[in-house]
């Protein structure tokens, strides 16, 4: 059985946590932009963390389910609707076969993640189901979704089956084609700025290898002045508008490896934050590197949003990552305890 695409949305792709081990061959890691929202969505439907999901950008698709499914929606609020009813985010939902799930424009945030029990069963390419749109491979035919596409689903695991049965047993009102759980992951679990955004998003950044190459004024401006996300931004990277960053003197650098969160400064003086679909190497000076724990914040920013960089040490960044991983592990344990307690 499968999921049918009625309308594809603006930029909808199949993604997982990425394609590792091939950067030496020029193949970037890719994968989801917001790893936290994706992992939580998979937890909510009983999947393994790396199960393939749909990543929706700015405006979502309309999908028809050809079988009963367990789903979860996390990330940006694209106002999902099943039939005439709003579907709430951050919780497991059992949906009957034949139901149509429609997403609108993002009311807040930029990217939404739809997880389905069993994951999307697209072919593995280099050990990943992620879509590499530029190279036209992976995911669903190496491209964004299109009208009339049909996506096969994997076999749900034991946790998924137990969650689905619990919700199916509660679905006594036949007027509705779905049943939501009465428990959910609170919005406070996610690091996104409040909506409507009252303040600039704050993102923690470690000093880059070439930070000292910039003038004292440029270093001061980088840490104290907000930058605006340019409309010329995508999954490869965010171009920023703000104070021009200047080198103390011209330098020539040998291209070196880059990763998600690397902040390079090209000759224009306007920084670029490299993201999921970045190139594998870069030759521009690296002024900073976004802490991995804060990449989900960047993933949910839209063109014209503003971001303020906050300097942190590597140790601070590692501690923040540890705390986030600890909280995610506690969430997974809580779901498992819930299933164990309710299934006896």
C-alpha cells in the first residue's frame, strides 16, 4: 500500500538523517534540515530515528492514504487538516484508509516533518533514502514530489503497531476518520523562537579557524549585530545581510572540509551559513561554526527573519548537545514506558 500525492506543495522531499561516508567522493551528507523535529516525529510513531520522512518547505502537500496509518507531524505549523478537522502537531495520530491530509502555508517556521509508521520505503542509495535534488538521485526519483506520485511505506515495527492499536481502540466516534493521542510533546521541548517572533533568533556559534584574520570592527559586528536571512537562501546555505565583514589583509587559503553550520565569508563580505546540502569543501575564510544543537533553529528561519550570533566555546556547545540528547532519550524512554504500561 502507499501514499498518493494529490498536490505536491512547494518543495516536498523524502529525507532521512543523511548520507554519510561519501564526502571524499564529493557527495554531501544532505538529509533533513531540522534533525530534532524529524527525530521526534519518528519517535511518536514508533520508528527508528533514521526512518525516512517527508520534509515540507513553506507550503505543504495534499496526501491520500491508501491504508490505515499512524502519523506524526512536527516542526513548522502548516495548519494540517484531515477532512474538516485540524490535526494537532507533536503527537501520534491514527488515520483511516482513504483519508486526505492537507497542509497549508507555514503560519510559523519554515519546515514541517511528516513521519509515518514504517517510514517511506524508497530505495537506499549509498545507505540513505535522502533526496539529493541537485544530483538527481535518492529519495523519490531524485526530485521533489509531483502530482500523482505514489510512495510505498515500510512495515511498521512492534512499537508502531501497539501505538496504532491503542488509538484505533479509542476511535469510537465513526464521524471522524482519525484519532489523536491525549499526550503530546510540548512546544517548549523545541528551541524555536516564539511566534509571532518578537526578538531575533539567537544561535550559538564557536569561533572559526580564520576569525583572527578579520578586522577588529568586523569581529565586533559579527558578534553584536543581527543578520537577516536573504531570499537567496536554500538547503545548501543561508546568505546573510548585515554589516560587511572585512579581512585585515588579503589571504589565500587551501580549500578544506566544511560541515553543516560552517560560516564562510566570500569576497562580498556577507557571510554564508552552510547547511544540509552544502558542498564538501570550501576555500573562503571561516569566521565561525554554528553549534550543532542550534541548527534546528536555523532550519526553521525564513527569508527576512533575523539571527543574532552568540559566541560559545566548544565545551559549551558539547554540553548543550549533551543536554539535548539526554532530553530526547528521556522522551523515548517515556514513550516506551507508556506503551509497556498500557499494553499489559
